[in-house]
C-alpha cells in the first residue's frame, strides 16, 4: 500500500473514532434524560392518581350537597 492510502485510512479511522466517541456521549446523555423523564412520569402518574381520588370524593360531596338542597 502506498503511504497516501495509509494516511487516508488513518485519517478516516481517526474521524470514525471521534464520531463514535461523540455518539456514545450522546447516547449516554440521552439515557440519562430518559431515566429522569421516567422518574418524572412516575411522579406525575402518582399525582394524577391522587388527584383523581380527590375529584371522586369531591364529586361525591357535591352530589350529597345538591341532594340536601
């Protein structure tokens, strides 16, 4: 192989390694984001469940109040 071909292959390999390193960093950050988003959705799901319970009780109270009127 000629020196020019080896130089091009070396440069391409170096660029590919740089790209894969950046891609791995991106996937690591994305994994962290999805983990945090899953935590948020878990808390939000809990909140909505409690809010649904509250609205159910409130609906019951308002129904009883209207029955008294």
